[in-house]
C-alpha cells in the first residue's frame, strides 16, 4: 500500500508518541523525529508546487 505524505506524518507522529511514552532511548526518539521532519519538508514542497 502506498501511503500519502499526510499518512506518513501521522504514522511517524504516533510512533514518536509511543517511543516517548515507552521511554525509548534518546537515539530512537531522535531517529523518529528526523523522519517526521523529512516528511513535513516533503509535504510543504508538494504543497508549494500545486497551483491554486
């Protein structure tokens, strides 16, 4: 299944929440956070390229 960018952001956000709640190590939390950052940048690039 191919996820759209909003789904990727939401899935990663949930993973980050679970990592923080589960007291995962700092490196895992940073890894997930960086992934979210990449998806957000991708989202804004896609949005900017759309013509309104």
